[in-house]
């Protein structure tokens, strides 16, 4: 305690130091690093020369009256990514995670391209490459298998990577989709967090309550030994903003008084996490490798997620193949307590169709599949991020991926406001932009779940009918029946339905084959939705014609339509492979340019600056001057970047000659791909936000330098929520 009290003045000075950093061009991160170093020295001296415990250890539990610009409630993938993004932008944070240890339950496992791009953009260590290094080979998870049992009859297989030999699609992204269970991803995130002096991760600390004012937030933290708010050491933590990354059941959304809308509860499930090297070997030996197994037999209906079927790191640590079951159950007649370890082991053997299967049940969890989206994503200085803002069925794997992209949207806006580069109204765009995406992903997840029901419906198994039966048996009018009797009726009726599925399957074999052949089942990859969402409103500046172009781009398309890259305002900047010819201001930092190989790496290197993306043209000098003028007028850095097509140039080719040293010049490595994708005339320009979304575009300039400067300045002010000139 003495050490923390001695260090407290350093931490209290942090808020003033951040403001000073803005005016003196020092980064908040540099000041925070100095403060953290001073705090460690004070703690070391008070402890007699012994280094304090790492974040989350006993020293962190002592609490105190410290502060940070951003307080993050929740240390899952969304909370940790929020902290890492903020740290990269020079903003310190404190992460409060209720649990004292990382979960060993697999949970989410599929990582889409956009989420991988966000992980890539965090810099060193490159988390995206670490995910790729640890995930199983594609052959192990490219298929969904429909069967009567893991060792029984195969009804059909669906390959979700037809024509692909790897999980990469290099034409649309430099990153692949990934398959790595959340309990394997979390340690990578935590290790990256522990390397950041700007992040104070406190395991076993939970938010009891908080208040907010016009100046900031005050958070009451419980550093209880069990991490469950059980009356441990209570202390206050001050911050300017609160990011609620505490999940669907964390409670902060309720404290904010924000409701949710959507279909609500869809199905109740039991997850059984178990280990079985015998089962993993059997599936590999029979050529039945897959990511998901949909099992239908007279004893049980289940979905199995295979997290890793081959021997390797995961298998070595777990001593076998790790899989997760999702088994439906029907409260209130059934409860999670009915699924004991012995009962779950029996279910696993029924699913495997192997009565003597050797296995170890690790964890059993009851959960509710739901579709909900918060009415608002913020209230005052508090922001909902990830599962605190939305709940999706797992069909489509949008949960964690959407949460990470929420963090990506929010982090740069918080940093820009804290730095004084943007008006506070910029933060209002978070709800505008991300709620629309959350709602679209929720509806898509529900629709995808309904697609997943095609096979069981063909087999005569309808979960909606089972839910209706459960509701009828639980109705007050039948309250006179003993609960055991009602439960027996439910289970007996379900058994009859499952038993009937076998002859129905034989009668409808051709119908099943048609569904599998045409891909009318649960999907895995959604590049059109993962990469192609567009912010129609928010921190963007529209020009005449943008609305019509957006309406045309967003018109309904077939479910299997490909992703079409676009530079429409609000869209993600398309990927084009590039090499750096001239670093300019953007990449002048030591070693920055060696990590740039795609256009999506450019905004990731910009901090809270805006990029002005140009092509080689006679207007380049005018645009460079316009960028400098807009920066002087607004205080927002506007960094010109030229995507050139040639290495050697003429005297008129400013991009190739690099006559303006502040301009970054990159070479199109995609055989002229940028020419096809830029969407504006050669003398036009794209203004790109730090999260890689197009903020404004001048389709064709044809204007003088003064007009270019006025238009660009207006766009910068709109995007960064700064008042326009009178």
C-alpha cells in the first residue's frame, strides 16, 4: 500500500500530462511510460528492491485512488483488443477482468478476415500471424459433417473452401480466416497486453458500480479474492471514459438503463467440453475431418465443434482431441443441473456411437442462444462494446468478430477526442455506425440459424415444435401435473421424434443430397458481410451522388454472391498489395515501412491522422498543398499517400521522383489493381479514416488549388466533428 500511495501523485498527474502532450507534440504513451517507470521504481524501493508482481497479481489487488483516461470493464477478446488499440494510439487504460484466471472453455473459435486484419494492424507482436501459426491445417476444418454419429453413417459433407487450398483469399485480403479457440487466442492477447506499459491489466477485479459527470467517470472496483464481487478490497478508479466490454451478463448495460431489441431467446443449450484422443484419431483415420459435426440419432441431437483433431500443441497440452458439444434442453422442465458429468459422458458416447469411448469431461455450461441488439451503444461517457451491445446465434460466428470491430471503431475516436484532434461529437458516431452493423449481423445470424434447420426439418425434427411442446407443458394450466410427469412427457415425445428420424432419412435421401450439393445449409464464410459493410452515416462526409451509389451497392444479392471491393464513402479501403518507395511522414518512424505490404496497412500506421490517398496525376502537387492547408486550419494531420504504378518517372511524375518528401509513395504490386479499385478519376482523392474506412472522396477534381483546399478542409471538419468556419 505504501508503494502505491507513493506512486499515486504520478498517476493523478497523468490527466494533465495527456493534455500537455497534445500541445507539446509528446505522446500520451511516452508520458504514461515515464509514469509507469516511476511507479515501478517507487514500488521496488518500498518493497526493499523487489520487483512488484505482474498486473493482476497481489500488488494490483491493493487498489488505490489511481486513474487512467479509459477504464475497460472486461478482459475478454473485445476488452483486450480495445486496450491494445488504445495503447497503439498512445492512450493508457486500465482493464478490469472479473476472473482471476483465463478461461479454459473454448467458446468462440472462427475468426473472420476483418477481425484478422484488426489483429494484424496492432503491430508487433503480429497477433494475426500468431493465430495462423497455431491453428490446425485447413484440411482439418474445411468441412461440416452431417451424420447419425461421429462413428456412424455420414448423411453428407459440405466443403466451405471449394477451390481453395488454403484459408487465404489474396484477391480481397492479406489475411485468411482463422480457426483458433478463444481459450487459445486469449493468452496471445494477454501476452501482447503485458508487453504494453500503457495497459494495466487487473485480473480478479470487477466493476461494482460507476457514476459519470461532464468531466469523467468514477468507477467503484471490487478486488475480491474470488473475483465475484464478494466484498474484497473496494477502491475507486477515475477515468475520462468507460468501455463496457463485460459481456451479455456483465450488468453495465443495465446500469446505464439501455434496453435491447430483437427476437430474444431462440434456444437453450448445454455445452460439454471434453477431451478424447481416441475419438480424434478415429475421425482422422476415417477421413472425417471437419469443423462442425451435426449429429442426429434416436438417442441424441447435437452439434460438435472440433477445435483440433491432430497431434500438436493443443493436443499435447490437452492430451487428445478437444471438441465442444451443443445439446438442446428445454427449461423450466429441464435444467442445466440435469446434465451431470456422468450424464454428459453418456451423451458424448451416444453422439460418437461408441459405448466404450475413452474421454474426459472438462467443463459443462448452460447458455441461451439469443438475438438481441442494444437500443444505443453509449450513454454519456460510457460505451457498450462487443457482447455487452449485442447477442447473436453462433451460426455465422459473428459474435467475437463483431465485438473486435466495435473496438476498432471506438478506439481511434476516443484517442482523437482525448488528443484534442476531434470534437466530442465524434463519439456520437459510434452508435450510429456500429448499431447498424450489429443489427445486420444479428438478423443474418438468425437467418443462418434457420438455414441450419433445413437438414433436421427434412428428417422430421423441428426445434420450434419442441419449444412449443415445452411451453405448453410448462403452462400454468398444467401446473397440477407433477414436474416429473411433465418432464417425462417431454422427453418421451422427443424420443419418439428422434426414433422416427431414421426411416424418414431413408425416404428423403435424395432431398438431403440436393441440400448438401446446392449448399443450402449452414454457411461458414461471409466475406460479403465481413468486409463489405458500409457506414451510411456517422463520421463520414457525403457528396452528391453518394446515396444513389450506396443504394445500388447495397441492393439485395444472392446468399452466395461474392464480395465486391468498393471505395464508396463509408466502405473499408480495398486491399491491394503494395511496396513502399518513399516513407514520407506516415512511415518515417523507425522500421515502420517494413510492415507495410497492403493498402490496409496504411491507415493502421496513421495513428489518429487522416490519409489522403492519391494516384499519379498533374494534380498531385495541388492535393499535397490542400492537405497541408487543411491540417493548418483544423489541427488534424492529413497525410498524402500516392499509389504509383511505375518505379521510374519523368519530371512530371511527382510520385515516382518523390519531390515532396512529406508524401508517402507506395507502388501498386497488384498488376494495376489500384487503377481498377480506386473508384475515382486519376486526379481525384480518397480521405481515409484511421480504422480504414473511406471518409470522403473527390471523384474528379478539375478544380483549382483553393477549391481543393476548401473542399478537403470541410470534409476533415465534418469527419472529425469540428465546427465549420463561419
